[in-house]
C-alpha cells in the first residue's frame, strides 16, 4: 500500500466508476463525506468483508476496531480505491490516508522538509501552515532525514503532511502504534482539538481497545462484517462485543475542551 495516499480532485481512481466516486467539494453540507453501501470483497470463495454499510458525516470521528484478520486493512484499501469491491458502492470526498508504517529505503535521501513540501501550498495560508509546524513541533526536524526519525517523530510528520492538504476526510491507520503512553495522550488531544480551519471527518483504525473505548464517541466493530456499532458505553455491553473482546473494558472517556495548550512530549522535542 502507498505510504501516503490522497484521492484525485479531478476524477476517481482506476476503480469502476459505479464502485467509487470522489470529489474535492461536497455540495451538500449535510451529506456524508464517506458512504459505503452494501460493500463486499471476495477473493475466489474467500469472503474478506461482506455487506458493509457505513456513513461518516462532516467533522465526525469514527473508530474502527476488530480482531486480526477482521478485514480492517481490506476496508481501508477499498475506501482508498486500491482494490475494487466485489459489490456495492463507495463515495469518498477527498480522503487522505496516514499509514501505520513509513519505510524509507536507506539509499533514498528524503528529508522532512522534502516530504512536507509535496503538500498543496494553496490549501492553507502561511500562518495556518506554521500553526501545524509549531503545534506538531516540526521546525527543528525539517532538515532531518526521515530515515533517522523516531516513531513518534515520524507519526507527527505524517500527520502534518496529511493536514497540510486540508483533507475533508482523514483516515488514520493505527496512529498510536509504537508510541509511548505520554505521546499517545498528547496525539489524541491534538487530534481531538484541531482548530476550525483543520476540522475534518476522521476514520481511525485501531486495535488498541483501551484507547478506543476511552477516546471515541462512535465505534464500529468489524469481523468481516459489522458486528455492532455505537457509543462505547453502548457497544461494550453487547453480546457481539463481549464475544470478541471479553468483559474487560472501561467507561468511555469524554473529552472536554479547555484553555490549556498541548505540546508534543518534551522528550521528543
């Protein structure tokens, strides 16, 4: 899968036109930014995902969870247009994807500023771009090689690269993987408190049940089909959820915006 993927603003990808449509502008402000309608994907007789129906509204954040082999990666590839659904229709308005892994070949001299420089400079004002650099603590990393960054630093750079394109829909694939607890808390708060000019719909794919159940407002549980969905407190008591994950869960964390400023953990600065 590509390391960072953004849909074309001009036309859909190479998928069938009836399977996927993309648009940079959503003319109906009340229309979902992502719609999966009766999506299934088969390889031969193997059914990877079946009968998936999902809507994500403007500025809505949804977490997608499921055990290994549940079809989470397949669903992301379908949304991005990297594979064709066997049946169903996908509509995604300007999705941007932040991967869980970013591997740079040792022979490739790729600096942070080179990667960030690929973003469309017309999407944000210079002041808005600087806000991202400052709040993700990137200024001192700009001349560094991507190959030499820590996991937390890489995650911040990839998130910045996506936000610089001001996406309507942001797909975060295991954003907390490999991060220490302090960085996890900081990253969640940063995502949850984005300023108005960066607000967008988000699909957060995660296997971190602890984080999802504390930090999400809407959760979709996938196991080749949608087993259950809803608010964490509602989801955790369903038979489907308990069958997959057991009875160990915590009451959901409800984040309340406050006046203090959040900065990257000091050990990463």
